[in-house]
């Protein structure tokens, strides 16, 4: 019987992870199936234990369960422990190992696919939830000039900035209403795009040299991407990050890292 994996979230019907992992399995000759699993908003832990009982080998975790996944795991990888958030679960018997491949996926997409260096850049990270937590340490490893975390609740941004203090570049915090200056890279790690909403970021944060990346993706540019483009920025959705973090999760589970360029190109072409 094929090894079973899934992506677990709420909502999850939009996820492209099944087709991505199916392509990776074909490319690497791995025998697995990968599905979508919808968990009730108040039933994440129960859903995970059901997966384990049904013999699943692992699961990716998406909105809004990444913080709960970190609390549920018996063991955390170093990068998941630093983030306090988990997007990749591995099941060994009754044991749950939590990892976080979001940051590696984001950095690979920015540096390898978008061909934008993070080193020496001013980075604005919108949001302070599980999605944001997972990418800060990998971004810091790229030696930016600074990272500013902006969040609707300033105290949450402060806590996150303090968590990553001393890991290299300065990590600062502010409310959305206190964002100042233009940034080289603006990353939307909020869930606003799921509701076709715009995080309250000022137009002054964007310029002709700005890469504006939304972690969400869809058939059309998000509201955030349209706003950033209107103010001169180069935009990018979260599809590349999704493919790259999936490749890293595949490596965690199967011990081999798939190539991503051909698949990403094909997926972008299919939406054109």
C-alpha cells in the first residue's frame, strides 16, 4: 500500500499541495498518495490523531493551525522550535515530529526563483502569526539590513521581535499605523488575502526597487499585489514559496529533494 500524506487546514479545498507532491513522487519514483484533509476549527488535534490511527506517515499544516501543530508535536526540529510554529508533521508510531519548511521555501523562492538577494536589504514582514514566525530565522540567515515586523496588535509584534533578537540583523516591531519608509522586500504573511482584503500598509512602503510578495496565491493577483504594483513594486504571489517549501517537506519525509523549476514553470503557465 502506498504511504499516505495530506495537507490539513481550514479552508483547504484551494490547496495545490496534492498536485505538487504527486509531481514530486513521479519525479523521484516514490510510492505515495497525498490528499486534502479539512479539520474543524476546534478539532485540529483530534484530526491529527485520526490521521495517525489511519496510518498516515505525515501531514503539511496550513492556516490556521501552525501554532497548534507546534504545541501538539512531541519533538520539534531546531527551526520549528525557533519559530514556535509547524507546517510539516511526521508520524512515527504514536510520536509526532514537528518541522517548519516555510522559511526555507520563502528564501529559496526569493533568492533562486525571483533572483532577489536578501543580504543587506530592508525587509518588512506584515503579520505576526504562524506564517510570519516560520520565515524570520531563515531570512535572518540571509543577512538583511533589518527586518521590521508590522502587526495589527503591536504587542504581538514586539514579542516576536524579542524572540529573534540576537540572531543577526536588527528585528524591529511596529503597528500597521507606524510603518515608515520604503522597503526593499515587503512580505504579506497575514491571512487578509484569503478574504480578498488588504492589510493596512501605506503606499510609501513600496517603490520601483521593492519586491512585494504575498504568501497567498490564486488564479488572479491578490489585493495586496495589485496595491503594491499600483505603487511601483514588482510583485510575486506565494506559489513559488509553496512549491519550494513542499520540496523541503518532501525531503524531510522521503530523504530526497525534488527539483522545482520545471514544476513551478508549468504551474505558472497553466494559470496564464
